[in-house]
C-alpha cells in the first residue's frame, strides 16, 4: 500500500496544527510556508478534514484553522482514512464494502491481505497527533544534545 501525497501532506498539515495549538486559528498560508505544501492543495485537503470534524475553520481577518479535537484524540489512521479512503492493500479486504470475487471462499492469499490490512491499521491507529508531538520533542532534545557535543 502506497500513500499518495493527500495522506502524507494531510498528516503533515495536521501535525503543524497540533504544533501550533493554543496560538489561535492558523492560516493555510503559514502551514504552506512551514511545510512546503501548496496553499491550493492544502485547501483541498482541509475541506475533507473539516467535513470529518478533524479541523474547524474560523472565518474573518484573523481566521484560519484549528484542530477539531484534542491531539490525543486524532490518530494518523483517522487522517489517512479521511483523505485516502479505507485502509486495504487489495479491494477484497477493504475496511468498507470489500469487493467479493468468485474465489473469496477458498482464496489462500486473502488471509495474507487481511493480516497486512490489520497490521497497517493497528500501527496507524496507535499513533495520535499527541504521540507525534512527543516524538518531535524527543528528537529535538536529542538533536540539541548532539549539537552541544560538537
């Protein structure tokens, strides 16, 4: 399963919102500049995320976007499913409406794809934006420590 830029950029944009939580509404322009993602593309991504309740929009001169929930309540799996659709390496094991083929009853490879799907979903659903914030803090601390000794 290969994620498109929708999923990858969507996770980056949501992480950016989490990093700047508490600073008020964040403009797409500022996310675009920090993340190197086109503002127009971000508009498309945020529309789906807003519809799913993962982000809130604030109108006006000081408007922008906020997380729709606390960072510990939004998983990477939530973001990926909104932007990419159901997690599945093949259509026959899709999380939503799996396509049945004539060999489904005795297809030996189907169990492999189910295990792959379940493993991917388990990982994506175990990582929240809060987890990412904590991991980023650890990386920054390690980087600062490394720079201290150079």
